């Protein structure tokens, strides 16, 4: 089941994201604590609360049996008709079981529901193949992360 996140769940969401980053994103952080620490910290309960409390952003969870994936979208400061997948992380134990794919589809649908026709995101090395399999294309507009390099992608939503 995909549903909006609730404020009392923020510590659990942060823990799911931290576990995903630490265990699954080794191609990006190479087990370097100086790369892992700021990445995990940027997804603290306080940081996630800022998403939850912003009218131009949405935070969702996938919970077939407990929260196993977290995703967020925003459309603030985006060009007209565009939205952004801000984050999408799945717990290590559900990798490859369809939870991330279902959550991504729900995030794309929510962007369509708020009138967005194009979506953008920055994929990690770890997630690049996943997004490409879901129909996302390389984006020549640039992008990337702060402490990690990323791959800018886009997808037409209509």
C-alpha cells in the first residue's frame, strides 16, 4: 500500500533511508563515512518534516507490512508544468521486490494529479539502471548532487 507519510513516522522513515543509503548505495559512497554521514543527515526526521509541512511537496511511504520505502516529490521553484522526484529509497530487505517501482509510479501519478507533465530527478549510480528501466531518460539540462555526483534524468508524464 502506498500512502502519505505521517509526522509520527518521521524517525522510522529516516531510519529506512539511512539503511538504504548505507547498505545499498556503496557504488556512490564507497563506504566512506565522510560521504555517508552528510547524506544520511540530510534525511533526518527534521529534514523530512520540512517536506511534510510544505504545501508544494509530498512525502509518501510504501508499507506492505511496515514501512519499507520512502519517496518525496516537489514542484516548488520548478518551471511551469515540471515536478521533481526529490527522493526515493527502499529498505535493503525489499530491494528487487517491486516496492520502489510501485512507489515511483505513485509519485509520478501524484505529480500528474497536481498538473505536472514532466518530471526530473537526479539518480545515484546505484539507482540509475532502476530509473532507466522505468522509462526515465538522460537529461542534458545538467544537475547533480552536492557531495555525490548524480545523473540528471527526466520523464514525460503524459
